[in-house]
C-alpha cells in the first residue's frame, strides 16, 4: 500500500511540473503576441521625394480669336506627408542598458502595426488608446490650421469606418470597423477601405494626442507598384510652417 502511495505521489508531482511548464510556455506565447509597442529606430538614409515639378503648357495663338481651353492640375498637398517603408525586429530579453541575455528572430514575415504620434511617450496600457472621435480630430484640425469644411482635413481624410480587427498594446482591442480609417492607394489607384484592403490606416487617440496606426502588410506592392513595402502612412502637417512637425514612431510586431 505504501509503495502505491509513493507512486501516486511521484505521478502527481510530474503532472504538476508538466502543468507549470505548460503555463510558462502559454504565458510566453501571450507575451510575444501582445507585446507593448516600443519606440522604433529609423535606420539607413531615408529618401525624400518632394514630388514632381510640373512644366507649364504653352500656346501661341494668333490675335482675333477666342480660345476655349480646359486646365487641369495635380497640386502637391503640403498639409500632409507620407511615410512608407519596411519593418524589421526581434524579440529580446534585455536590460535597460540594452544588453541582451537572449534574442529571438521574428522570421521573414512580420505583422503588427506602426504607430505615429506627436506624443513622445504614448501610453499603450489597457484602456489608454481609443478610436479618435470627431471632436478630437477637429481639435487636431485646429492645431494644423485646417479649414473645418475642407475635404482634406483630418476627419475628411479618415472618413471611412472600415478596417480589420487589431490590438494596440495590452487590452486595447479594436474590432473590425470600430474606428475612422482610410486605405492608402496602390499602383496610383484608389482602394476601397475595408478589412481586406492593404495599407489600412486607423485614427486613434491617447487622450491627449492623435495616434495614427498603420497596419503592417508584409512585402506588398505600394503606391508606385514597383517597390514592396510593409507599411504606408499619411499624417497631417502645417502647410505654412517653416519647419516640419516632430512625430514619434512606435512599432508592435506580432508573434
């Protein structure tokens, strides 16, 4: 009888050990999938495209005539700027001094979000990030000098409620079509905003500032259809300012 009790005790202990290991593994998986967005490092030498310099059309009509013409112009919008590019990253266990004790590669296919905000210390804790409301976007319009009736203001640009479900940090879950959003162009062509569109961008707010969330799409052809990007994002700018507005970049990568 004593021998059988010892066998049962040993079996119970083994089961408890296996259970503890399983719990640790599950906890580790959740950490990888739902890590808090971190400040991203801009690497390399970013290229800057200031747009085309349009050549004016000319005519040399003789006098004594009435000439009816139609003029068309694509004028660069200095109230917005765009960031496109690729994302790399890894999971680490490191100290505050950036010394790693272990690192895990993320592989060749990355998903997640790129967040861009005027706030240098966005709090991505539970309940801290919400969908941007119309009044919050109107406040941002005022900051950047947008006309409230202008079609290119912030709420006029993020005018669709169609995007995929995603999570921002820990506990900030956004169901599909929760927030104001847009989908950026691909191959110089308008996309219809929706959960299946690539390069979706969602308007969020942290209680103080706008936070623009660009959904990562791994290696998709972008606006010019010749280069593959992981993200495309547009953010507002003051068209009359002599210096550009400072924005901060955060990235959250999935497991």
